[in-house]
C-alpha cells in the first residue's frame, strides 16, 4: 500500500488510523502490544514515532507494507485547493453561527422586554398555605 505524505511527517498512530488499519487513535496501544510492527525493517512500539517520506511500515502478520511516498505536483496542487476550500467552508459556517447567535440573542431580548412590560401578578399561592 502506498501512502502520500503531504506534510513533513505523520505519527505512527495517525498513519494507522488514516489508512484504516485502526478504527481510532485510542486503539494503538493494544494494537502495538498484540502485533509485530516493523519500521524500516526494525521493530517499533512507539505510537508517536515520526514517519517521513521514504519510510516503510510493515505488518508481517497481516502481510501489509505501507510505503510513504512524496505526492506529485498535481496531487500537491489538488491538496492545497482542498485545504483552501475546507478553510472557506469553515469560515462561512462560523459566520453563519455567529449571525444565528446574534439573531437568537435579539429574539431572547425581545421576549424579556415583553415580560417586563406585562403587569405584575400577585404572589404565587401554593395550596394549603
């Protein structure tokens, strides 16, 4: 299996989660204690081990080898466009949430004002008192 690395490094835990070998990052400790994992041919048990371009991660019991490769210029361009789009959508959602929050606080302020304008009622009476 080939993995394209767009950053300087990825941790072993993140690599195994991203490739779908692990269901979550929390499963790494148990996975490493139960399975043999080779990093560039040597046994590795550190979940935070930094994996860089050119490294290989091997799971011999599963017959799986992950080669960490550099992406092509086209893949880098597409990745940057995807990140820019994700940032644009995130910004838009934050602005919408802020606007909705302001509208909600204005609406709540009106209801409080309406309550102040209504005449005061007598004290609350409880049965038997």
